[in-house]
C-alpha cells in the first residue's frame, strides 16, 4: 500500500497508512513506523550492540579518544559516500584537498555544539550543517539556504530527481514538526526517518548527504542512544554502501515495506558503526 500524498506534495511518515490499532500509534505518528514488521527486532539488535560498546571498560578513561576516532572515521566515510577518494592516513596527516572531505570534517567537528539546539531549532541546525559542509563548494549566498528552482541537485547515490523546492520545503516543515514533538519511539527509528527524509528531498542541492548523515548521528546523540557520540553511523553506511542507495529508493517509494526496510537497514548501519568503535576500544586496550 502506498503512502498518502498531501495537498502540497508531502507524503510519508505523518500520512503513512499503517495500522492504528493502538492508542500510541494514533497519538504518535512515529509509533506507526516503529510497529512495522522487522523494525522492533532490528532496533533491539542495534541497541544491544551499542549498549555493549557503552559498557566497554576502556571508556572509563579513554572515552574522548574513542569519540575523536569515531568522528574522524565517520567524516571520512561520509565524504567517501559523496564520491571523495581519500584515505584515513591522508586525513590524519592533514593532506585534505577535496571539498567534500573538508566539509565532512567541519561538520563532524561541530556536531557536539549542536546537540542541545537540534530539537528546539532544527531549521537553524540544518542551515548551519550545510554552511559547514559546503563552505568551499558553493557561493556564499547559497550557504545554509534551501535550493531555488532551477538550481542543480547533486545525486552521487543515483536516487533520481529531487522534489521541486516548494514540495521539498513542505515536507521539511513536516519533519520539523516531528522533531519538535517528543516521542516515545526509539531513537533509531527517529534518526532513520530524519536521514531518509533529508535524502529524499535534498533541500540544498550540494552536500545533502553530508547533512543528512550528520543529522542522523545528531539525532542518535540527542535522543540518548549514543550520548558520547561513539558510534560512526556514517561508517556503517559506507560499510553497507551497496545497500544504501537501494534502501533509500525503497523509502522514497512510499510503501510500508520500503519504509520498514529503510529503518531496518539504518539499524544495521548503526550496528556496523558500533562494531567499528568496539574494535577501536579493543585496540586501545591492547595498547
């Protein structure tokens, strides 16, 4: 069954026609997504691995080291998903010339300062993320503002045409409303929907992937799954990159199956990121 379409082209999440058999799903639109087949198990599996990471004894004294490594690895992975070709060794040595890598590093370095603002002013946070991501890539007047009609939309994942600016902005307004309303659904569900909507509408035209993956990670931190920002979810998407584009296209199709598969995929990406940070912890433990 296909999702409903609003008068302004906004569809998915709020108007998603799945069962409303519980009072929770009637009052909380995101609860409908959390109840889709496979989502609960995927959330539980990802949460278990993240909790295992958070309990690692290395974090008692070296939490900041793991967080810094996670930020670096996540930034490199996010830039690679935009098409950049650079190794972690080159990044560590400061040999960074690609605008996508520089933008990803700036975004990663700023996330910690945006956590408290994200639920209160998501519009401003997204503008800031784009300004950081695209500072070397677009004109100054295009930084942090939504794209205009006729402006090019980059598509490194091959997702197809983006919605017109008016439709994109209408859907973003719905996303802002969902972020502003507190929900009882798992952070993994909310973060997946944030990521999916931003990639579906591609609000800025350049660097939307950098912004969307940063917003997903920001949501995981702000909603308490990963309070110390130890999980490089961006790296998880790079690890599963052959599934990334198809999963997004499934989400953009607006079917219940496509949305469920996207959330399950995002949970798997978070698990892959958590596994990478567990390996970092083990390496630090060995000295």
